[in-house]
C-alpha cells in the first residue's frame, strides 16, 4: 500500500502526483495511491511523524518499508523501489 501525505495548499504535492504516475509506469505497476491531507487529518500525520510535504510511505504487511520526503525524479524513485523489492 502506498500513502502520500500532502497539504491541500502545497503546489509541490500536486506536481508530485505526476512524478508518481511516471514512476509506477516505469515499474510496470498499477498502483492506487491513497492521499492523506495532513491539514485536515493532523492526527494521522502525527502518528507517522510526517514533518514535510509531500511525504510518501510504502507499507508492506502493516510496516513502513519506504519513506520518501520531498520531490524526487521518477527515475530516482523507481531505482529506490526496485532495489527495495529486490532485496
């Protein structure tokens, strides 16, 4: 499961959605990304210690296996995901 923590006023968050679409396409995945507006649900952001936006969390079996804060190029993100899945 993938969760993107955003703020509705964050322009970087909106542009990051496009980066994720490219990354999923490069990985050959059809991934739905849940979005949490941290300004509307601060208790959820606090629970996962989100301090900046956008922050992406990837979960496996209930555990966070990847935390990616800030904007990354699609290639950087897909490289991190591919190495995580291979290892």
